[in-house]
């Protein structure tokens, strides 16, 4: 127990100065009839001064309506008066867009003698994060709508449907209507629950699940894909439903159809990874900057609003770049052009002419050896080799002039047998693009051809990590493949195997 009043006051002041919550003590100003006409500031702590962007001498001893006249149109002044008159505390969240402030507050107001004690915190970052989360959920829905024939649901750990597009659970619960916000346990009956809930539970443990189920003479494939947060924990499960009944109609092409479906499902899983990581990365940036401002630079926030907004805009711009690159990836093969006989040497020379400025700036040397003529879609083949040569120039070693060699070799029998649609009656070429750049560790070989996979930070090299994924898709569209080998610090070689003639349309 503290017997010294002065010491007790000093302890209280220290607590108020160091708490993260804004605290204000006010005295009521009354007119001759005893009605509250204003409030005078008696005490304000450091946290409150930082939030309100004020100095102590600018506040203590001054009146509320003098400093913050916006409390009246905001409706706060009337509530403060009511607390004084009734003695009833209030607690709420409010947005204050007056007096040079643009802040979300969580406030608690209580009566102290004839005045008020106000405790408040700035929850703007939380509110913006919630808004961005809603936008991210909308992005899920928009991107899913771009995938024809796919219906989806996003389930959280409370078994609630956060997003529901179409009838993704039709194969399990039939025509029963399912809406956003519903609880899975309230939707399914016991027999249905015995089938559905274990799949969801397994996905929340990190194991993707797939089932093929029949309903009214139709065959559906259901995929349950875990969605991870940036720190690795699983926050949601993405349920994808596809009607694959069409594959029953033709036994002759069933194998090719199943292969195409497996590839589509793999792309969908990659999409779930993209949606839970790269497409949300700008949001994580916004949160990170907000955290830094609130924890490290709380006392330096004066005049920093412009920088805060600029950082949020940069994060939003990066999200737009990611979405645009995702669209580029999805367009490969969708816009079909006739196959043409392409002189590959002339094509590479055209590409080097387009990259003339970069080649001159880096003092690069491009060696084009004897290359074949083969049938291909011109724009796609150009994009494939331009991506490879551009990468060779970009990932160069410091103080070393890039050297890129493009040549043709005969593929081995083992390499040809690994082609998904290998036909022994067709002639194949192996085009090799070799550079003397920084190289990479081959343990990442399986990653580099996946969409939005990067081995280097954005501060080191620009790009979103989609170029090699596009290369692989183009090679596969032409009945070929792409692979690589590399040694860190000694450069890389990329091998593109393509048939000489195409006997199917893109």
C-alpha cells in the first residue's frame, strides 16, 4: 500500500505515459443552468498525443470544441454529454474524419465526478486490414468465375462458408441450397457429414483430398485444398467441384481427357497457393508497414501520412502486376493462331534486335548457331525464347559480360520417352539456351517452372516469377517439354524439346 500521495500520483503518471492506450481526463464546462457546454482537458498521456498529432501544451487547459470542433458533427460530443448526465459508460468503434484526422477509434468513455475519462486506441490498421480481407475474398470469387465449369466454396476453421460460388457440394448434399455464412454442420445430415467432414478435417491437417462422386447420372470431382497463411498455419480449405461427366462419353480419348483433368487440377492447386500467398502479399505488406509505424515510429508520425499512403499504393500496384501476369499465363494457348514453318535462327535474331538496348547496356554477346526450321505458333515460340534470353541477361554475374549461346542438339531416347505425348513417327529437336549467369541450385529445379515461383528477392531482380511457367506451358502446347540444369556461379542451360511438325491444332 502506498501512503505517500505525491508518490502515488507520480506512479499513476508514469503508467499513463507508458501505456499504449490513449487516455484523456476532462472537466465539464457548465452554463448558468448547469448544462454541459464544453469540456476542458485536464490530463492527456503520450499515446493520446501521438494519435491526435498534438503536443501537451496545445491540449491541456484548452477546450474540446476549440481544438476538435468536429466532435459535434461526428456525434461524439452529444454522447459525451449523455455520459455526464446519466453516468452510463459507452464503448464503441467510430470513424473520425474531422480536424485533420482520418482515423478509426475504439473508445471507452466513463464519468469521473463531474467530468469524463476517455480511453481510446487507433484501430485504423485493423479496419483497413478487414477491408483488404474482404477485397481478397472478392478476388477469390472473381478468379474462380474465370475458371469455366468450376464451382467453389471457402471454409474457415469454424466450418463456416466464407465464400460460395455455384453449388460446390451438390455431389454430397444434392439440390439443397447453400449460401455464404452457413455452418457445414447445419447443412449436412449424418450420412452426408460422415462423408464430407473427414475430407475437410484432413485438408485442415495439410492433406489435399480428392473424390469422384456420382449424383443424378453425373460424375463430379471434388478437391479439398488447404490454404496456408504466410506463417504456415492453415486458415481455410478451398473446395473445388468439377462436373467431369463428359469423360464418360468417349472411351477412345478417355486417357487424354484424364491427363488434361489432372493438369487442370494441378493448376487449380497452384492457383490456391497463389491466392493464399502472392496475391495476398501486398496485403501483408500493408499490415507490415502499419505494424512498423505503430510499434517503432509512434513518436515520429507527424507528417508521415503521405508516406503511409504511398506505401499502401505501392502494395496495391504490386497486386495489380501479379493479377496481370496471372492473366498472361492463362491466355497462353487460349488465342489460337495457325502453325507456321518458323526459321528458328531468324526468330532468335529478331529477338536480339528487340533486346538491342539491354544487350548494349550489359555488353552481352549472343551466339546463334545452326538452328532448324520447325512448325509452331509464331507468337508463342517468340515469347518462349525471348523469356529465356531475357532471363539470361537479367540474372547475370556482377562485373561479367553476359554470354548466351543458342544451339540445336539431338535429343536422347530417354528424353523423348519422358514426353507426355511422344510419337515415334515424329522428328524432334532439342534447342539449348546456355548462359554464364549466376545459375541456381538444382534442388529448386522442380520449382522454377511453376507459376509465381521466385528464387531471388524482389529487391535483387524485378519480375513476378511467371516467365518460366509460360515457357513450360508453350512447350507443352506444342507437344514438347522444357528442362534445365545449372551450377551456382557458373551459369545455366535450358533445354527445349519440340517436334519438327505439328499434326494437331493448338
